[in-house]
């Protein structure tokens, strides 16, 4: 049902990031809108319906639901995501998709890791040599900022508040240990004691370290010869004493203690995807292209044991019909299962031996993306409802693909990101009216709560440019425990310097529990849970180093557990786009994209920095 002209939402909000509207709206209360002055009357709240039976997913749209109310514009502005991906990037193909629908623009995840790599698309920013950015909240493009609360709509019978806004390739990679052939050059590492490569004694990274500050363990520069437009970085993953990352045509393991390269696996073509998670025993699945040209597809899968750097089985994804686009895929691991998904099709294999587990699922709805980890969550595309897209969410048995429950979205709404799988917290959006919403589901797929807030948010779900697929995983700036969801507000620059807060929401009610302010003139972002506490990164400033801190589940002030040296804040601040990891008392900053104007500058580009006690 079309709203009368007086109730049409204004333009802006969750739209194409290439032409952002002015302003930076926030989640808001429908009774206190920013514009227009008079909101529409809210419809009554209908009761929630039980989740649909997995054996027979609904094939027809739910009963007519009230249309969303007013939506407020929201801007795309620099945040702490990768510069090469703009969330909400429209799909470039104006052709009917797998179910005779126009393929919707599926925005990209995974925190800069686990995403396909490909040549940089026109207009994407290229980092200046040696960096040029200033940390996760700064110097990047394409991060979506939360917009004002729009109204009520019915999803899965419940009501929640919308927040505006072939054959195996014969050319297989060969695993090589540290004694085998290595790429030209080796990682240039300064261990901070004056003996690192390319630095003099008086240039010691730890020379200015003050009592109580952490050490700079090492700083690495690029040693991979990259194409003209640079390359995205996959990972890193930390397994035992090894940090692993993939870039261009190699997967490499580095010592967490000194940054030296331990092993390398070279590939005949460009890496294009990797799973966000590893298995509990340290196995990963990556994908690489089936040829060297820009027209090559991302079809070659390989399992790698990150403990040893040994490559395992390989598989070739087979195309299923005209509308099975294999140029972009995403991988997810849950238990011993890895899924390879793209718009309208998916495959699942055992990580241990590559055995095929399942492919096309029963019914007309098919996964276009998965989120892994403790549960396997599928975002699925269904036949159109009129001229609107239709999606649903299912939890699948990783071994069989059988659905445990089904949660059907209102027509026109799409699964944007999975902020957490256990508990399950989803980011949803409606593109036509440019609205955004966050909903939590119970273990049986029923609606648990919806988040309600007037604040502005900027979760980082950066990643590579994905044309025909969806990245659900890897968002930074959010965290969740059994009963609470934590999210960072967008930086407030109204004062003398940027600062922000972390807000805790009760997952049972959707209401705010408490908020914690960042240190004065600083910003902080949740990384994940660390036991019962929220693990935070406090960004560096021009005269203060960054820090790793925790927040208690009851709130309060951040408790710093690793203070980085002020003397190296300029270096820490210079990474243009980053992926952040904390493990066993060490903190790692990794560039999520490496690019430079020439070969000389490319070799001087900083790629990793490690801190520890």
C-alpha cells in the first residue's frame, strides 16, 4: 500500500554512498522527528506470530502490514572501515536475477577480512604512500551512520521499530614451508631495539617509551609486488604463535613475537575470498580466481592448516545456470562446514576433507550469504512479492543444511549484516525508503526485541567491493553477550576534538541500559567480548598512543590493559585502513588494503604493527 504524498519519507538515508545526502541523522523517537514537523499516527502493534516450520518455508507474503512511517536522511561519511567498500553499493546489473527479480544491491562485512579481492573499482580512494589515514574512525569512506527512527512495520508477524535512515583446475597452489621458495624479498621488520631493517639505533621505536607503556614489538613493511591498483588484505587470523594474512597471490604466516615470515603459500592467481572464522583446530578455507584476467571467476577453493602452513584439498565451484554469478563469493565456517555463497546459489563442504555436504536447498528461497561461528545463519532470497524483494533468515544444521527455523522479513526489507550469531542480532534495511533497523531474535527464530535509540551509530562493516553477493560478517564497533548488545556511537565533533560513547542495550527489551564515554578528546570502539567484559580499542591522537581497554558488563569507565607508547602515536595513526586483533596480551594493527603510487613507495608501505608488554 502506497503512502499518501504527505506521508512519503524524505529522500536520503540508507542510499547509494556515491551521492550522500547532507546531515548525519540518528536513531530517533517517532514522536520527536527531525522532519517533517508532524509525524503520522502510529498503527497498533499486532501480536507476534510463531516462527515458520523449517520443513515448509512460507512461499507467500505475509498479511498486509502497515507501511513504515517517516524515515530521516542519513549520511555516508568517513568511519573506521575500509576505504574500498561503500555499504549499500548498488549492483551494476539491470537484469533479472535468479528468481526473475531485479538483483538488489547487497552491501558488503567482515571487518576487512574474509572478503574477495579484486582490482580497485573506479573512484575508490587510494591511500597516500605510507598511510595517510588516522585510525578506525578516521580517513575512511563508506561507513553507514544510523538514521532516525522511522515507524512501525510487521516482520514475521511481530512488530519492531524501523530505524531510518566445473572440473578441478589443474593449476593448484603448492604449500611451501619456511625452507622452500619465498617471494622476492622478505618482510621488513623493525623490532624496536635499533636492529630492525631500515632503521638506525637512534630511530629505535621504543626509545621514547615511558614507564607503564607497552612495547612496540615490531613494525613490518610490504614485501609483495602488487598490481597497479594495490590489493585488499584477507585476515589476519591468529592461531597459536602465528599471525596469518592473505594478499594478492599469497597466504603467509608471521611470528607474533617478532613479525618474521614463517611460511608462504603462493597461488597462480589472485586470492578472492576467505572465511572469517577458522575451525577450532586452526583450519581455514580460501578462494582464488580461476585465471589471471579481470574476467576470471572466484571458483577455486583450498583448505589450509594455519598451524603448519600446509595446503590441503582443493575444489572447483560449478556454475548452476545463467544467473549463477561466480565473480564474487563469500565463505563462512561453522563447525566442520564451510559454505561458499553468492546471489541465489551456495555450496557446503566439510572443512576436514572437502566432502560436499549440500548445495541447492529445498523450496524457492535460496541463500545468498551465510554467517558462521557458533551457528550457521543463512540470509536467503525468495521470489518477488509484487515489485518488492523478499528475504528470509534461517538457522541451518551445518552438516545437512536442514532448517531449524525460518524468520521471514517484510517485503522490501533485506538482511544487511549479522552483528552476532549467538545471541542473534541482525541489521536490516529497506532500500526504497532508506530505513535501517536492528532486531534481536530468540533461539527459535522469534523476535526478541528491537533496538530503540536517538543516537548516531557507525559500525564498521568494511570489506572489498562485492558486486553479486553479500558479506554478512566481520562488523567492528559492535559486540554482544547473552543479554546485552554493545555499539559505538558515531564520533561527535561538536567540541574541540572528536569523541564518542559505547551504549549497552538490553536484548530482552531493546532499551538502553547504560553508556560509557571515551576518554576526553578520544574515540573508542568495541572489538569483541573478552570473557564477561567488552574489549575496546581507544584510538590514538596526535600526542597519545592508542590503547586496549575493557568495559565491565555493568558499565563505568574503560579500564586500560595495554597502553601504546605516545612516542609512536604518529605511526599508529598513519595506517589508512586497518583490521585490529588482540590475542594473548598482544595487539596487532594490520592494513586492510595496501596500495602506493609506485614500486618504491609500495615497498615502504607499513602493513603491520604489533604491541605487547
